[in-house]
C-alpha cells in the first residue's frame, strides 16, 4: 500500500511538469513557425476549405490569401477582403457593397486563420498532438485551446510540416455550435513582393460599389 501511495504521489508531482514541458515544446514549435513566416517575406497561399456542422458536411470552397506581416488580402468566391493592419474592407460581389470596419482580434481569427502566427502567445493554451503524414510530408500537430470561455473560437488545430515549419492544414472549431472548418493548403509561395496598397481597398476599382462604414 505504501508503495502504491508513493507511486501515486510521484505521478501527481510529475504530471504537471510533463504538461508544462509539452506546452513549452508546442510554443517553441509555434515560435519557429512564426519566425519562418517572418523571414518568408510576402506569402501567397492557395487553400481548400470544408465546413461541417455536427459532423455533417455543410459546404466547401477554395480561395487565395496573400500575406505580409499582419496585412492580408483574402479572395474567396463572391468576396474580397483587405486588411492593412488596422482597417478592414470586405467587398460583397452579390450586393455590390464594401463594408469598412476595425476588426477585433477574435474577428480577425474568424476571417484569417493565419492570425495564429502572431496571436498564439495570448488567449490560448497550447499542446503537442500527434505526428502525422499528409501528402507524403511528415508534420506535427499543435492544438490551441482558447482560455476565455466566452470566445466564439474554441480551438485551433494546426498541422505544421517538419523542417520547413509551414502549416499544411488548420482546423477551426466554434464554441457551442458544433461547427468545424477544415482548411488545407494546396500551394504555398514565399518571397512575394507586395506593396502596402495591395492590402487596402481602392474605390476606383469598384466605382459602382456602395461603401458602408461600420467603424
């Protein structure tokens, strides 16, 4: 009995250390991913996205996102979004309108999943998941769990390629809705040259669009 109690006490002491070490390793991997992204300059990523509700397919689409630091331009069917680091413009083709806003961090995460590259240090616990193979490449899974129970985004699961530190896929799980979005990278181009104006809305390109300022 004494031996069992000793083993239990030892396990109770080591378990938090193990979890802490795992968190440290996960953050170290994310740090390397963020650094690789920073060194890549402008990045263009083509992706496919599937959405599920309660495990049932709800739809799928494809798009392209261009990134330069915190700035991005996102193109998906029917919508264009620009973000210059402060202001966001969203062009809705069907309505011929542009919505202008100053998004919160949470709103940015729901629009641009690559915000994890510079937002993971706050508001999330992280841990390592499994090592997996995707498209013939070995990758490490990292799971980010939101620390605020009121946040709409409950968790983000990343699959990061070994060696290159490039995200191969991103899984977003919404809190309370049983909605999951799975994003798979189909092409990843680094060293792209983008001007700051590439991440702002140009009214002359859309002369018939109604601009709605929501700020």
